[in-house]
C-alpha cells in the first residue's frame, strides 16, 4: 500500500508561518505531480498547490504570494511553505501524488489551525 507521510501541521497565530512536508515512495515521487489539497469544515476540498516533476508550479489564486511549494527529488519529499496565515487557512491539508502511470494517492491529512 502506497503511503504518503505528512508532517508539519499545527496551531499558529494569524500572520504566522508553517511548513508542511510530505514524503512519498521514490517509485511514485519520481513520476508524479505532487501537491496539496485542503478541506475546511463544511467546505469542499480544494487544490492548494501542485508541482510537476520538472518543477513547474500551480497555485490557487488566494495562495499566490503567500504559499510556496517545492520538491526535493533526492529526498522524495514535497514541501509547502505557508506564510501570512489567516484563520481562513484553517483546514485539514492533504498531500497528493498524481501520475498517469502510477495512479493517484493521498496522505491521511495534517491539521493546520490558525487562531489567536
């Protein structure tokens, strides 16, 4: 069973920062678009950001300029640096790996809570 292992969530004050990490098996990571979705209570899951194997990135408009996605191909890990967090960013953040060859996979989710 493919496992995506997420870490880095937690409680942060408004205006603060967090960095999420997600490690994937190398056989998946090297062939997949990696990224993050999030789901807030009572809301639909939405794309936060994604990054291709070659490093091209895509962000939801509301995250542009605040969030940065990156990947370390040597460590099979994708990161999401989140700055200037607001209470509206409170959600369960899911790492995903999407590959036409290997299939789609999601992590268990890591909670991000922005509150004073």
